[in-house]
């Protein structure tokens, strides 16, 4: 009889743990559903800021190289436009 009671207690504990795990999963999914759009827009904004900063750094570096270089807006590259006959 003692073996049967001990087995029932173990099964009850496993069920309780499974229910707790299921509740945590439901809360996590609900939180992600509510915050997902905000997190996505924040990450997109950060990525745009980093991209703009990199483009500005390239433009500034190109202009710092002197008048022989020109920033090309079409493909975001620095082109040498100086005289090559020297």
C-alpha cells in the first residue's frame, strides 16, 4: 500500500510541475504578443540609426580625403575624381 501512495504522490508532483510550466508558457506567449510589435519597431529604428551612422561616416571620411574624392550618393561610395596623369 505504501508503494502505491508514494507512486501517486510522484505522479501528482509531475502534474503540478507540468501545469506550472504550461502557465509560464501561456504568460510568456501573451507577453510576446503584446510587446512584439513594440520590440520590432524599436529594433528597426536602431538598425536604421546604425545604417545612417555608417553612411555618414563614409561620407565624412570621403570629404576628409580632399578635393580629389567625391561621395557618390547613388551607391554610397567614394570615387577618386582627381587627375590621374601626374
